[in-house]
C-alpha cells in the first residue's frame, strides 16, 4: 500500500484543513485554465487523487470532460464514488512518470503531486505534459515549492502552521501533514521549475499565485 492509499479515506478533510487559503488557491488555478478565453473541452488531471481539483474545474466549466489518472487505486475509488453518476469524468490507474498521457488535450493539470517526484522526474512529467497538449494548450500545476533559503522556508513553515491552526485544523491533521512532508516531499525552487517548464517546450510560463510554500504555475504551449 502506498502512502496515498493509506491517506485516501481522510484526504479530502485533511487537504481542506491544511489549506486555509483553499478557495483563493484553487480559484487562481481554475482562472489560469481559462487563460485562452475558451472553454476547455478535454482535460487531463495528473495524480488526480480523490478528484478535488477536477470538481473545481467542472463547476467553473460544466461542459468539460475530465480524465482523472492516479497511481493509487484507493484514491481513484474515492473519486469514482464521488462522481459515480457523472459521465463528464473518466478514470485510469496510471504512473505519471512512466505512463502514456495520450495527446490532443486542451488542458493538462495537476495538484500537489509533482513535488513528490525526483527533480529528474519532475522535468520528465513537464515535458510529457507539453507533448500531450494541443497547440496553444495550457498546463496548470498547483504545488509546493522550496524557498530560496532554509531561513525563509522556516519562516513560511511557522506562518503556515499558525494560519492552519487559526483556521480550525485539528492538531492531528497538522501532525499527519507534517509527517507526510518529511516522508514524501521533494520540493524544488520556484525559479527552477519555471526554467524546467520553459525547457520542456512551453512558450509562456508564469506563477499566478503564491502563499508561503504553495504556488500555481501556468504554462502555455505555442499555438503553432
């Protein structure tokens, strides 16, 4: 059983608890998906988990068809149960580093997954996302980032803990979240990730939101 399998049953509650700026964070990500001014028809959600990002997208774009892929079958089971009667969602168990993304997607997106990968695998996934998009397509990644120094990272951590507890998170949620960070996170510098996205083949890369060690990256493939 992976760490994601073990966390599946409580993932939705703990994610909201540990993101006191949840609405602003995902609001920025959904707006970034609409950067082209058109309605996304085919969307690929990498490491979709229980489908939290996917539901935000279809709430904003009811005509979107979203394909959720994840390495954890238990996470996908939670998503299937949540969207059982909704034909806009499809599901696939897939390792995003080794698996095939297909092609012709209007949007590719991911949320709090890629920071678990080695830096080499991050770059590989960015390149695969670029290749899978239509010309002019958009990749949006909501993820954790490493500060420019450990001193700044420590400040971010202290402020985040204060905000999480002030927003009503349980001490157990915070303890579990910190444990996962130690065991599973391989954060990368924000500027490095912008450079990797550019080298992956994206013509435009921007960070549209940041709060402590969370950021929303938007990368657009050239139209031709």
